[in-house]
C-alpha cells in the first residue's frame, strides 16, 4: 500500500510540474496590458527587481531570448537558476 501511495505522489508531482510549464508557456509575454501578478507593482505603481521575470521565462520557453533578456536584465541569472531548481525537483519528485 505504501508503494502505491509513493507511486501516486511521484506521478502527481511530475504532472503538476508539467502543468506549471504549460501555464507559463501560455503567458503572453508580448502583451503590454496593465495587468500584473506583482503585488509590489499593483500597490506602488513601480516595478520591483523581479518584474518581468515570469514573462521572461515565458519568452525563454518560446525561444525568444532577446525578449527574455529585455523584459528583465536579471533573467540572464534567474532563468538558469530556475531551470536547475525545476530539473532537480523533477528528478527528486519534490516541489
């Protein structure tokens, strides 16, 4: 029974990681609309240091590297770090 629960947990974790990538893929990084997930930007009307990271990851997944870098200069560091964390979570079945 414990083996079955472990198997279900591992597959559910991998499924959720896959859904996360699909969700980020569908984020429109080219959009200039005013909506933002950033609470700092919503309340202060100023960009934080992480503004553009999620759209940058979406641009990176679409292989638009120039847009990924132009959305946030820190994406040159954050995207490889996020990729390593993601692959490590996939490998070890942890979120």
